[in-house]
C-alpha cells in the first residue's frame, strides 16, 4: 500500500498506526464501556495469496484500498507494476493481523 500511495496523486491520509487497537485490555474496556459483557478477543493472521500482480491490484481495488489505487494516474501504472514486481518477485502474498472481538449484551437480571 505504501508503494501505491507513493505513486498516487493527492492520496488519502494513511491509516492511523495507533497502538491502541493492538492492546487487548483497551479493546475489552471499550467494549465494556459500550455496555457489552463477556468479551473475548482473539488475534489471528489472515494470509492472502494472489495469482499475479493484477489479481493483487484487483483485490486492493475491491475494498478501502481503491481510495488510493484510483488516484494512481494511468501513465504511472507501468511504474506501479514494476514496483510490485520488486516487492513480490513471485506470486504476491500478504499477511494481515486482525483482532476478532466477540461480546454479548447482558440480559435482564433474574
């Protein structure tokens, strides 16, 4: 994404790298403050494998990444593909770290 942003014209601000969301205690407290109980936080890594650079770019363009990708001028597209070839010398593959947060609303007191 950094490479796509480097080639984009007037790219959106990069997402916050705020460590808050890396803190499981903070996540539990925020969910409890919203009125939920029994919070379980699970960390997971999702690996995404792509056929080629075009498949990777299609995936980036299918969600929030399109905000950056659509700002790369067409004349810079070959430069982007060359940069991706350096980053991903074979088939592109990325890993995304996520937190799964599950909680429930407390029921009425019995």
